[in-house]
C-alpha cells in the first residue's frame, strides 16, 4: 500500500515539474484585482474629471493630426493606468515566483512575453494611427480586441483560464465596436470589472 502511495506521489511530482517547466504559473490573482481597480479609477477620472466622452468626440469629428489638451490628459491617464498595472503585476509575480523557488525570468516567461507582445504592439500602433486620424471612438474597442488576442495567444504558456479571459475581452471589443458611443463603459467593464472577477477567481483557486 505504501509503495503504491509513493508511486502516485512520484507521478504527481513529475507532473508538477513538467507543468512548471512548460507554463508560466507566477501570474498573481491579486495583480489582476489591482489592475481592475486601476482601470475603474482611470475610467472614472476620464469621465468625471476630464469629461471624456468618446461618443461626442467621434461624432464632432476632431481634426486629424490635432490632439486637444483634454485628449492628451486622457492619453497620459491611460498610460499611467497601464504602467501601474504592469508594475504591480511584475512585483506580485516576482513575489509569487520567489515563494515557489522559481525565477520570474526564464525560457517559459520569455516565450509567453513574446507571444503576448506581438498582438499588443500591433494594437498599440493601430491605436496611435486611429488617434492621429481623429477616430477616438474606436480606441476603446480596439484596445479590448488586441488585448484579448494577446491573452488568447499567451494562454498556452500559462493558466488555461487566461484563454477564457481573452475570449471575453475579444467579445467585448467586438460589441463595443458596434456600440461606439459606449466605448468607455465597455473599456471599464473589460479592463476593470472582468479583471477583478478573474483576479478573485485566480487567487482563490491557485493561491490559497
């Protein structure tokens, strides 16, 4: 009986080692929650403080190549939210990897980063083109779409739940592309609420 238990334990350890070597498992659920909170705060500030409304901007058609001061503030706010989310994710993932006795930067995390970076950089460049053409209303839908594609692309190197998260973001991006006037609301829903729900789920399933 004891030998059988040892055999099962050995198989479990081998599976765990194989999983650690092929997947990036240092993603933190708390980082997802914090990213969601940052996104909701950013959307609130953009709407209430900077009076940013993509519906008004797109139908009033700003001149291509001319970026207003208000829009620059929103872009700066979005970059701040992005940097806060990335910084928090790196810090908490580093802490989690250290507790697991692993290195944050390894061949698996490199492959994951490359697979995620290609759609994100493509989407970022496209968003810059949209802004330069005055098509501000499509910024929120396209950021959701390309972020979802990046998550779907990287999901084979990390938790399988990331694939579902990517599909949800893609769906929200497509719906938001149709209902352009609600772009900021969909942006807050995708980057804010969905991230918080995903982070809570990841934390309770893998980190407790």
